């Protein structure tokens, strides 16, 4: 991975993940329904993706729908599914033209067959792209992710493909979603909430966290730059000690 904890330069995060929160409050402040907020929120994604690309960010992962969001009122869930479907139908070709590969992570079996098809098609359209990655986490939960990795490992043991002793952190990591991508450098949550809400748990072990009060439909390029700037001021040590930070002398 590019960023060493001791670097004095200002690296751009290779992988940014965002919990896109605050659509409901954005709408409520305008006397509108949550649906209006979700529609405005989706509109943010296109610009944000190109802003990330122009700043050299290689991967953008967006939390679009959590495994707990099924608890929302049925009408809201339906609207979110419709928006997701039309986003995939509308944006996949544009992404291909810009060289961005799309991936959807999460359970798929609870989506309608029509939405599942749209996901497969959108991924297929952008499959060969190499200029960047957009990952959409939908019906995703960090606990689900770890559990599905454990299940795959257990299956491999049962099938005789691996020994029990071979199960270590690297083995789990290899079955966790996003394992093939650069690790998440910067995790942003909009709307002022300061929690993970069952988003990437394993992958965020050493992510820098950035919380902003900005509501998701207001999250623009300047909000992105604010987060990147904060990231660049962090001292990432990964549990080590930076050379020449003065304390090593007394060690
Ligand atoms: C985030 O916005 C979008 C989803 C969870 C799908 P919210 O709908 O959670 O917005 P708030 O938190 O109610 O403002
Ligand atoms: C997290 O936001 C999920 C997404 C942004 C997709 P929520 O609004 O669902 O999270 P809580 O309920 O505030 O923890
Ligand atoms: Mg919310």
C-alpha cells in the first residue's frame, strides 16, 4: 500500500469509503418526505465520483443500503430500490465511458430478480475498466461480511481444501469483501452521526475516520476536499513508531 505511516508528503487516499447519511434530515428541513432526500442524495454521486478521480483517488466505496435498512417503512424501501435500479441503468454506460469499474457488495438474494439482473448487467458493462473502481455496498453489513467469510472458510475445511490450522488473519482477509482492492484509507460519515452502523468492520481496522455535519445531499467537492485535507494531516502509525519523532531515543 502506498501510504507509509512515516511519510511527510501529502498522499491522497487511495481508497475512500463513505457512509452517505442525512438524506432524511435534509428533506425534513425543507418540509419534504425522506424520498426527496434520497433522490437528492443519489444526484451527488456522479460529481463525487469524478471529483475523486480527478484527485487521484482510485477506489470509492459507498454505503447505499445497510442490512438493517430493511426496517424502514415499506414505501421508503421501495423508493430506495427503485432509485438503485434506475441509477444502475442510467450510470453504468457513463462509468464504462470514463473507465470506472462498478462492483456491488452485499447480500443479493433479498433484492427482486429484476434488480439482481440490473446489478449483474451493470457490473458486466464496466468489467474491463481499469481507471478506477466504484463499489456500492447494498444490503451490506459488516457482520454479514465477516460471517460469510467464516462460512466460506468452514466449507473449505469440510471439503478438504484447507486445514483448520491454515485459518489465520490472511485467510479471513482473503474472503472478506474488497480484499483485492487497496485498503480503505479514509472512512467518511456525513450528517454528524459518529458511528459505523455496521458498515465495513474488518476493513476499517486502520482507516482514518472523518465525521462531518454536512448532510449527504449537500456533500460536494469542497466537503470532499475538507475530508482529504484532514486525512493528510493525520499521522498514520499503524501501531508502530515514526522514525525521528523524538521518543525513539528514550526507548
Ligand atoms: C441515508 O440517509 C440513506 C440511507 C440510509 C439509505 P437517511 O435516510 O438515514 O437520513 P437521516 O439519517 O434520516 O437524516
Ligand atoms: C447507515 O445509515 C446506512 C447508510 C447510510 C446506507 P443509517 O441512517 O441507517 O444508520 P443509523 O440508523 O443512524 O445508525
Ligand atoms: Mg440515517
